[in-house]
C-alpha cells in the first residue's frame, strides 16, 4: 500500500510538513527583487476587485507560500490549483494549513487546461474565482512535467479573465532535493533564500497561445535562475 493512499498518513505528513515549513520560513535569510511589481498588483486588486494569477514552477511549491502575503488587507484572497492525485492531496492539505485552500483539478498536459481530467471544472472554478477578485496560484508544469515546460492552461485562464499574471522565482541554499521528476526543492533552516518577481503581464483574447506559452515559460525560468544566482552570491 502506498503511504499517500492512506487518509491518516496524508493528514499526519501534511501536518508535519506544514509545521516544518512554518518554522523554516521564520529562519530564512531572504533577498527579494521586484517586490514593488507584485505590490502594484495587490494594490490594484484591493482598489478595483480585480483578481490575479501567480505562477511558479512545480519544484518550488514548498517555498511558494512565501510569495503571497498572509495579511488579507494587503492582497487578494488566494487559492492554489492542485491536482486530484494522491500526491496532490498531500500538497493540498499542506498548503491549506499554510493559508492557501485548493482548487482541485489536473493542470494542462498536451492540451489546454479545460480539456484535462477534472480540468474543465477546475478551469471554471478558477475563472469564477479570479473574476470575483480572487488570486490563484498555478504551477504551469505540474503535476507531472516535463519540468519547466508550460502548457496552454495558464495563458488560457489569463485570456478568459483578463487578470494580471505575476511570475515568481524562488530558491534556497542549502536545501533538500527530492528524487521526483522536478527535483522538488525543500529549504533547510537558516538557508539563504531569494524571491524574484516579474510582471504583471496579461493576455488578450486575440493573443496567440503558443507565443504566450513560449514567452511566459522563458520569463518564469529567467526569474527562477535569477533567484538561484542570488543564493549563490
């Protein structure tokens, strides 16, 4: 029996990992770049009720709660798109304990998000949530990869909602690297950490999805490499 098929094991491990994350987050030596760009999106959201889309690569999920303020007076209410897999259940339970309830559904794989397993309902849920002024966090290469390969789901959501998109790169050193397809990064206590934002950008209904995928994947990888460079200095 695989451990993550047991509801009790999922609850236990997610509680342990959420507690570990809260402890580690308080000890990280963080460097930030481009925060003013994210702050502008949060301010606009507070003033106009416009939602937002936050993107980071799947390998950075353990650090992702740091990229959005916990204080609701400073930003939109946040949800995270998490797959309906057993691994996704563990991630969903963990990030919910860290303040980010999940929207459940598979992300895009070889087609756009709305055509995947559970993706159609998840896509509708995200559209409604963002149009109502909420923020949604997406890993555009999840849940199975290839790593840092973006599918059309994220540009599709931006085109339908008209919401601003923020790319965030995250890194920490020292860290643990899991043996998963994306080599998920888990920061260690007192690690040197970095968070780099790029955006906001957006997509119109007339924009070419293939071009957006290429441009946005390059931008997201660029901020991720920049964050990695900052923790090496």
